[in-house]
C-alpha cells in the first residue's frame, strides 16, 4: 500500500519531467478553472493563466490535469486520487501525511533529493493541508534525463480524497540557473494559483 501511495504522490512530478517547453517567462492574464469530477461529490477550482491549455490523464483511481503553454516553461498540475479505506486511514495519521509529502526530498530509492520551505500546515478534523516551496533534483537514469524541478505546491486531504496542486518549472541540470530564475520570476503567479484552490460540495 505504501508503494502504491508513493507512486501516486510522485506521479504529478514525473509527468512533468518529460514535458517539452520553451525558456520564455512572461506575465500572464488569469482565468479561473472549475472541474466537475466524475464520481466525486465536490467540484475543484483554481486560477490559471488564460493562455494555458489542459491535458487530462486518468489511471484507475487517479486523475491528473496538466496545464501548460508552449511559450512558457511554467507548468501547473493538479492530481486527484480517490483513496480506498486503507489509504485514507494511513494518511489520516498526521505524521504519515506529512512524511509522505516530504519523503521525495530525500528518497534514495528513486534517486530524488532536494530542499523545501514549509509555508503552512493545517490539521483540521476534515481537512489536512501542507503548502511548501522547494526543489527536487534527479540524476539521469535509464528512462529519463537528469532534471531539476522548482515548485510551489499544496497537498490537501479533503472529502476523504487526496489533492495536489503544483506550480512548477522543470529543466536539465545544465539549465539549473535558468530554471531557478524562471521560477522566481513567476513566484507571485504561483502563489496566486496555490492560494486560489477551492474544493466545494456539489
């Protein structure tokens, strides 16, 4: 079960590592997106640059929405996982919830390492949430080239489901300085995206 959760929690990151985009950062006009998810008793909404186009990926109990623009290296991703009872009970333990989010920053098995800065933690009865900024580095392996990923991210446990919204910039190790510059240039935009996230009952 823990291995299934680990794969799910890393899915949004790994999808973006293979994305191709230009190195241009720009100011964006904002629109609000709203998703009426199948088999869910809630809707999800958050802000996004108007020029971004969405791609939807579904696999078993997981839905990922990737928003990007070919003229901007910035990517926004939302991942939703419908949890079974065992997974839900595991993540309802506050330490398990936090550890599952922070594990990728020191994950020798998947060759991931990085640093993070916790922005906010919330542990209410029906809503757990952790917001952070950080970066992850991964060396080249037999499947993917080396990468460095900077992101502003929130992870929520709401309506008994897993939610992750991330605003990120990915690049090769040789592009590290440019990747970091583009991310910092879009930091206020990323904060706006993350802060706009809402889950409302239908």
